[in-house]
């Protein structure tokens, strides 16, 4: 696994997020990420370690699951060495397994909308604070795997919703993938 958060965000495109749910396996290919690097004022780790963000300070590869905007959960992957806070937001998945479970969790039959966006992703995968701190590189109910299919062309852009961030390209996505939540054709 790469040793810096921005490289990790790119590396995760095409990897599989798997939740071995009690009912069935739920899985999807990661098609969009955003890096929240060391010193980034938009990162949850920026003001230091707290009870809420502790998982961002674990060894790279751990889940940081948090409740956002009082509405939904979001999932990050810790991206640095132990004690250093940074992470990668998982923005979108292309559903692969457990489609019926995803549809039930999300309350929609529309496959395109199941995991397109960080809140939808967590809801479709049935992820909440129970998974905060889980080592995604170890056996367990939530883990990352390699894809049998190579990722398509990877696009790079500024993060969504950060207008002032014109120089820092920290959003990575699989170009022309319909499951990407934001603009799919932005030039690097």
C-alpha cells in the first residue's frame, strides 16, 4: 500500500471494498476517491486527534467511519503512519455483489444511484460506526481486495465543492464510469 495519502487515493481506484454481511457478501469497485492530506484544513485530522477521528491516526489501511451533516455515514481509509492523521474519502463504488442488499439498504432499485456519493456508498454497504477503526488489510467483516479487472483511465481533479482549491488535484476517479459521483471528464 502506498506510503502517502494522495498516492493511496489514486491506488484505491479499481480496488474492491467488501463487507461480509451476515446475510450475504456486499462488494463494489472503488471508482472515485478524495485525498485529505497532512496539513489540509478540510481534513478531519487538521485540528489533531480526538475520540471521533482517532482512526485517521492509525496505520494506513484502517477504516474511519463518521456521521456527517446529521444525515449519513461516510468512509475514509487512513493514509499515513501511526500517529499522523490523513485519509482518503471513498466517494463512489460500482456495485458488484449483494445488489439486492444494497437496494434494500438504500431503498431504491436504481443501480446507478446505489453507491454514487459517499453517503450512498456507506448506506448501500450497510456501514456505520461499528466499522470505525477496522483494519481493511486484515481478515474480517470489512476489507479491501484486488480487482480482477484493471481500472480504466484515471482522471484527476480538484475536490468537489472546494472552489479555492485550483492547484491541488486530490480527487481521483475512473474516467467514463457512470458510477462516479462528480464530473467524469475533467482534464488533469
